[in-house]
């Protein structure tokens, strides 16, 4: 396969608040499925529900003071993977990508840093509301291009 194939590693990005509401989504690559706005909302709330279920079923002792399950971090399918990042605040960021994609966990952590810097520090942003920020979009775009370039090597 050529490097162009490997550069198309990302499909979809979701940012979900602690209540399971979709606050941001973006199509990241041409291989992403075509979905309606309602489909995006449904997928985000379904993933949130699965996270809650995984946390309930976790054999890890979840009494106060003990570490709880961190939920789903990686879900593998035949032709894509879903990587997830969970912040202590309850925010969830997940992305679908090609199975051969490299550096996705670090990519998700960097997205959280951008979220902290350009969304949460924005005095006009209301917590848990949809993200609408030019700086967020700009820095996220740069991060996506960097990951694609790193995977093309």
C-alpha cells in the first residue's frame, strides 16, 4: 500500500460530556461512514451507556478511595478500531481509526490538552455545551494533520 493509504488513518472524532451528551463531533477522513446528526447523537449516547455498564461490571474494587475501572479504552473490529480517553471530569473523547493506526492514545491525550487550553479556558464557553471555538478547531486540525503525517512514515 502507498503512503496515501496510511495517511487516511482517522475516521470520526466524538467528544461526550459527563452526562453522555455529544458536545463535538468531526469527520476526520474520507473513509468515515456518512451519518445524520441524529446518528452522531445516538452513537455518543450509546458509547456513554456502554461505558457506564463496563464500570458497573468491572471486577475492580470501586469503593471510595480505590481506583475504579477506566472503562473502554480500545474496541477492535475487523476493519476499524475505536480508541477512547476518559478524563477525571467525566469527559470522554473517542475516535475511530484504521486498525494499523499508530499513536492514537497519545493523540487523544493531546486533544484533551487542546480542550483544556482552548475550550475550558474560554470565558464564553458554558460547560457541557456544544464546542464552537475557532482556536479549538484550528489546533485540532493541526493535531490531526500531525498524526496523519506521522502515520504516513
